C-alpha cells in the first residue's frame, strides 16, 4: 500500500528528439496540472526523422534509459518517428507503462467511418507506415494520403512560423492534398501544431488533429485506471534536460510553451 502511495508522486517522463514534444507537454500540463514531469530533448541528435531505423531504435532506448534512471511512473514518447519506428520493437522491455503519440490519435479517429485522411510527417514516420497500417486496420474503408515534410521541422525550430518561406513550403507540400477533399488531416509530428493556422488556411474545410490532446487524455485515463494520479493539490514541477547546449532550447521553448513558463534546461549525456 505504501509503495502505491509513493508511486503516485513520481514524475511522468517525456522524451522527444528535440523541442517538438513541448507541444505535448503543454497539453499534459493543462490536462494534469498537479503531476510532476521530466522532459528530455535529444537536441544533439535531432532530428530523428532522417535517421535509419536501427539508429532511431538505439536513440530511443537511450532516451528511455535516461528517464528510467530518474524514477518515473510512466513514459510518454512525444516523438512520432520514435513512436512509429522504435516503440513497437522495444516496448515489451520497458518496466513502466509507455504511451506513444500514434495509438491515442487512432483511438480518436476510429469512431468515424468512410473518411478521407491525410497524414503529414517526417520521412521516417511516413516510411514506417505506422499511421497508415493502423488506420487501415481501424478504418478499412477509409482513403489515406500521406506526405513526408522534411523541411518543416527546421523552419519551425528556426522560429519562422509566419515566414513567407514557410508558407511557400506548406503550399508545396499540401498542393497534392487539395483535390482529395480530406475529412481529417493528421499532424504526424509534434512540431507541426505551431503552424496549424498556416496549414488550415490551405485546407479550411478539413479537421486538423495533433497528438497533444489525444496523448494527454490517454495519459490521464491510464493513470486513473492504475490509481496513479498524483493527489497533491499544488501545481506540479517540471524538469527539462537536453543533450546539446540549453541556450537554443530555452529560447525556442518560449515559442512552444507560450503562456506557460519557458524552459530552463540542463545539459546531460546519454
């Protein structure tokens, strides 16, 4: 009994290849304000989207091992690439519950039928066919179109959210989808919510979904089911760690976290 009581106060571990996972942690903080969080951004080796499957798996295991050493009660993989490529192979080895960003999104979507769905993601996420395969299984009559968008992450991390260059790149990527009459567009990268407004201008009739809300709901439901919700009344604490110099991460976090306090990260080695 005492062990369960103590487990409730342990933090939730979150990792991403860089800063994109801050959109997920923002949703988690709003959904679970009394929980404590530890965020790891592998900024020294970002992005994962252009890496080989073996490299992505290796990096993901190292990220998870770091978080496990921090004594966490649950892990959130806030990286679409790692969720698609690495988690299916290693999740059975992890001694705490793990939630990626793909399954919660599928759960949200599968209540519908006969959809035309678009997916934007990194090359690794799209090439893994993780979204495509799970959507086809959940919604076999739906049409699915996917676009790899490797230029969007560096533009977003540069802070060029409203730049004419970014708008031109979005137009180039989305043009093939304009004639498909999409019902839903999945933002299959945690960076992309930062340019949701720009994307929606090209697809104004399409419902645009990102993983932040879906993941935070899934985390809340899992913790409640396992009786692991933190009972404390005060606001939870957040620790940020990065694998490269914290200066750029701390600056970019102001864009991602907006109304929340910006990050003050500590550099670590994995």
